[in-house]
């Protein structure tokens, strides 16, 4: 099969590496890909949001299967367009991708179908939102832009002044554009966070192994939120009992709710959960693989990813047994100096050959380019250095060993990935 991956980050590189293991994958393409991806797939400079451009590429390259990995083209209807053109695609329709693209949609869905989540109110008027926050007088207050905002549309406000600033920047200054036409004001909840990705064909749901993201930029969960600075799998807080409970109370009810709404979800559904004293609650849904969750989950997948994608598309996931490797995986993201703020690009990356030769580690490229035959930085998150092991401690040790061999000017990474989860050696 000729397979096309849409996107160009570490998640897409991990998906491509997983597809390389399939005997069915004859030729892999990626649009637009990145420097590292270009060593594993043929990269084509098509913007994922150029929906017609992607359809034309799929047609001209006689693609048999497309994976749409990022949120924006899913929400814009790329999977619908490909299907209309007769191209098989893995990912939800635009109608189903609303579960991520609109927090108002997902919160109302959860309320209607009794799926546990933090209490909330929706506002399209900034004055009304602020009046409500003042009346509640409960801090921190959580303010979320309705639409997609590169993971930055959630503000935890410690006092009224912070809430005023959040509502102003989202609703009036339109920091995230039309995504801020409405806001959700949410109850603040606490507990360990767990990411669970699941394959679903709209009827059957098969959860993947669990993971834990590290969203803040600095050690000790300090500093601003990022796209994710590292991950581990499994998530030690997520016990078998909790998995059963989430299946009953959250996962299956969500798949059934989407089908009942006439928006059956096909693809990878991501549950961002918080394990509160009151039981597991949904913090957010994503309509896609997480990044860098995919980097620790996919290396543990034993079943052929092409078989899974085809079963999802054809609605016969119930026939498939999906197997996972025991043990653990860890990913440490190496980022550009300044990230998640502004940063320089084009800085040479050293040590990749040495790290790449370590049998136990895989370096996924997130933001790299090739310049005069050398790898240079080309994004905020540059590399996802990943390792597997029998235990979390081993996986972390190997991942950090590989990290120590790689360098570029300004590089920074968290030294405490997995530590809060018991990976003491990190
Ligand atoms: P999100 O981008 O929706 O994943 O939110 C970013 C982060 O904000 C989450 O990972 C949580 O740590 C935090 N968060 C979101 N909603 C709440 C809430 N209702 N209570 C406490 N923390 C929250
Ligand atoms: N790592 C979180 C996300 O992909 O949204």
C-alpha cells in the first residue's frame, strides 16, 4: 500500500515509524513532514490546511490510505473531502472532530449523556462571564476558549484580576481569533492527569496503553504550558480498576453519545482525564493522537497499525485483537531556547548519529530541517528522544542517556520526566 501521513511533527514521525513495521506498507509519504521524517518517507510540501492540495496529492500519488494526524485539518473536514474523492482516510469527519474543536460542544455532550466532567457555564458575552466569575467567587477559576488554540486556550485564574485579563484577551482582543467568540467557565478540579488514546470505529472502542504528559515547560511543573515536554507510558496512577471504571463511565458512553448525535467517531479518540477524589473526570477530548503521547504509546504497539486503520475505516474493529508490549516507554522532548515563547531556527543539531545508533533509543523529529546535509532546528519542539524498557526507570535511564549525546545551542529539556510518577532515576 501507498500511505500518506498528514502533518509534520514528532507524532507524525512516530506514526510513520510504526507504519514502517507493517509488511503492507510499500511506500510512505508525508505532507509536509520535516527533516527527520524525510529519511523515512517521501515528503511533499503540501500544507495540511490546503484540503484540495492534499486530495490532489493523494490522487496523483495513487495513495491507498491517508492518516490525518493534526487537529486543524480534521476540524476543517479533510477526511470528508478525501472520502468524497474516493480516498480511504483514517480520522474523524469534521462533524465528529467537533468533540475537540468546540469545548462548548464537548461540555454540552457530556452534560446531556451524564459523562463526568467539571461543572461549567458557557458565555458569549464577556460582561456576563465576568459577572458569573465574581458571583461564584471561587478561585482558581478556569476560563477556556471554545475553539482550537494550539493547546493555549485554557487559563487557570488565581484571582478576579487574572480572570478579567483572560476573558479580555480571549473574547475582546481575540488572542485565538474566532475560537474566543465563546468561553467556557469551569469548576477547578484536582488529581493526577492521565492520557488515554483509543481506537474506535464508531461502535467498538479499543483503548491503547495509558500515558502521562508533562505540559509545563520547567521541572516541577512550573512555567507556562507547552504542547508537551515529555511523556511516559504506562501511567502508574491508572490502575486496572480505574481502566474498567473509565471504560464504563466515560469511554463507551462517549462513543455511544457521538453515534446517537449522528456524528459517529472513527479514528483515534484521546481522553484527557483527571482522577479526582470524586472519580475520573474528562478534562478534554482530542480527535487525534496526542503529541508526545503517540511517541510512547506507538512503540509499545505489537499489532499491525495498517490492519487497525483498515478495521477502523471499515467498521470491524470488534474482529481485531490489539496487542501491546509489556514494559514501559519514556519520551523526553528537546526544545529550542525560548520555547514556548519565540525562538531562533536553523541551529545545527549535533550527536544525532551517535544517539541514533543506540539500540534502545529512537529519536523522533518534531521540528527539524536538513540544510547542506546537516540537521538543523526548525521548530519549538525539536526532538522527542524515546526509549523503551522493562520498567519505567529503565526506559527513563535510556532516554536520558540518548539525550546526553545530543546538543544544539539553546537546547532545553525537562530533567524530571516521569519523576512524579515514581521514575526516581530521572
Ligand atoms: P487542556 O488544554 O484543556 O488540556 O488544559 C490544559 C491543562 O489545564 C490541563 O492539562 C489541566 O492541567 C488544566 N485544566 C484544564 N481544565 C481544568 C479544570 N477544570 N480544573 C483544573 N485544571 C484544569
Ligand atoms: N500532548 C497533548 C496534546 O497532544 O494535545
